[in-house]
């Protein structure tokens, strides 16, 4: 793998980590507090595991683009990220809503957050991982 792929994985990991903190730790904090019975207490949360999950997800996102998207450009990466974001957003938001007693507003928030995170990852990946022709 070339250095651009490693750099893109790191950029997506950092981007998603920052966005997760802002979305879940700041914006959705009141919603989580109102539904506290559904979540682990903060002291019992597995933050190291969440970091590993984010790193693996970031790696998969970038590697799918790097290895299986032939025509690489920022536009193509954004197209890819929209599809990825819809898939993850639907499963995260409404898949969870289908079996967890969360408010519909939280399902919509998770959907929108997943889509936004995918778009940011697509932009970062598209800017960083390019074909040789697009480097000129």
C-alpha cells in the first residue's frame, strides 16, 4: 500500500473521532441523558474498543475506495461516500430504531450523523487517494 492510503486512513480516523465527540458527546448528550436507562453508565463505556472499531471502519472505508474504485477523484469519492453513508445511516438509525426503544428523533440523528461522517470521509479520501493521472 502506498503512503496516501495510510494517510487517508489516519485522516478519516481523526475526522470520525472528532465528529463522534461533537455529535455524540455534545449535540446528542441531552437525548442520551433523557434515555439513560438504555446505555451503559459512562464509567462502564468501552472507549478503547470504540477507538479500535473506528480505526477498523476507517481502514475499510478507505481500502474499499483505494482498491475497488477504479476512477479516483474527489467527485467519485463523494459519490461512494453517499452510498456508504446511506447504507450505514439506515442501519445505524432505523435498524436500531426497529428493535431499540429510542426516540424517532434519535434514529434520524444517527442517520444524519452517519451520512455526514461518510461525506467527510469521502472528501478526505478523495483529496488524499488519487490516481497518478490526477496528480498532474
